[in-house]
């Protein structure tokens, strides 16, 4: 099968299209014929081996796992012994986690992993585009932010994959939503339900008089110290990007002060995916896709994501030639 392999950290040039064996599902594993995956900011960081703290999991000098790909959508083509939740032919979408593997024509996942049946009203491309961004936004807003109806919520990076989902979810939960993005994305963020938008190229939200119950930085472009004055008493600053400062601030503010900085990681996503699936099927949440690339153009996809200006998700469509599948 075709797969995108990387054996060293670096620029998009380290990504190589190669032929590797089709994986075989073991006990309680399923084999997925991947139809779509994505290129994300997180995978760009993983490709570069950043931050250094992340190499504890990724591999100190070189990647432990050679095939990236955190999000996928496809159909189950084989199951290992003992599988009860899925059957051959099921259309699924899910998050591969630290195991990665989505940048391939076929991927193996555990039956009890972060994988469920796709929303019936989405294509494979649309389903892949929703996985990590929407579940991460849900995790931070609902579990860590304790979002409540009537609260004021600011989303920094409102036009990215996490941000576009966060705007829609915050609106769904009844919050008054402010989205921060660039000039070209103002109309997009408004169309997703933001009550107010801030153009970061023209103004700094931390210098305004407005205060918020939740400030959700989806892109790691702000800091708790800079945003503290824009938080209400008891407010929460949520950040998705790993680093020593967010970790230290999370620990410190958990013990001192009424304003909290919160960094966390969302890895187990089954419950989140089920919730997102329900919203999608009810028409209350929609995927936002920027561009599509074939697997053969994975380097170009990563180069575009590295610019930091993508809107929603960048989808990688995975084609299947005859004879490339399991025998």
C-alpha cells in the first residue's frame, strides 16, 4: 500500500511517499481503508519534532512512528478476532492518537480506540475534517472551561480547525461569542455564529475594555499574563499548545488566584465524537474545509499549513489503485 513515511525531523521535504505492507488487524483491532485524512498544525509540529518536550513521546532523535496522520475517515475492510462493535463495511471516522498512521491507504486501530461510525450526512472528506478540531474544542470548552449559557467567550484563532468548531460550539452552548481572526476571515467567522469579531491585524483584544468568562487560545499566539486583564474574576484561559509556560501556569493557578490558566490534552475522543456526530446530524455543526490535496502532494499540504493561515481543515484525499489493498 502507499503511505507517507518520515524517518527524521524537519521540513515537509522529510515526508516520502513509499510502498509499505498493509497492516494486519490483531485481536480486537479493525483494518480501515482510509479515504481521507488531514494535514494539521499538530502534525507539522510532530514532523519538526517540536516542542522539544514532545519528543519524550515522539522519539528523542528521530520519530518512533514513521507514518503520521491523526485524523481519518474510511471504511472497515477486515476485523480481528473478538471484535464486536464494528463489522466489515462500516463507514467510520476517528482519531489515531499517539499511534498516528492515517497517512496511508490502510490503517489499523483498536476496536475500543477513538473511532465511531460516521455521521450519515457527511462525505469522507468532511468527516475527516471534523475529528480533532471539533472534539478538541468540545473538550476545552465543556470539560475544562465549564462553559455556561450567557457567558462571554473569546476564541483566539477562530478561523482554524479548532477555532471554527469552537465558535459553533460556544454558540450552541448559549455563550456570547467573540472570534479573533485576520481580515480575510472575518465573514467566515461571522457566518459560523460569532456575535463579534476582532481583526487581530488592526486591534489587540487584550487592550480593549471587554472582559470574558473564557478566553480560548486555539493557536498558542497569546499568553496568560497578557490575557489575565481581559478575564473576569473566576475566568478561565484555555490553551491547546504544549509548552513549559502553559504547564507551569496551569499548576500555579490551580493553587493560587481566581483566574485560571488551563493546558490539557484530549486523546480519548469516543464520547466527544458521539456528541459531535449528533450535532452534525441535527444540522447544528458543520465542517469547514480550506483545501484538498491528493496524498502525492502531502509536502505541498504541509507547506501550506506551515504558513499558519489555513481556514478550517486541510484534507488529504486518499485514492486506491487496484491491487493496493489486502489480499
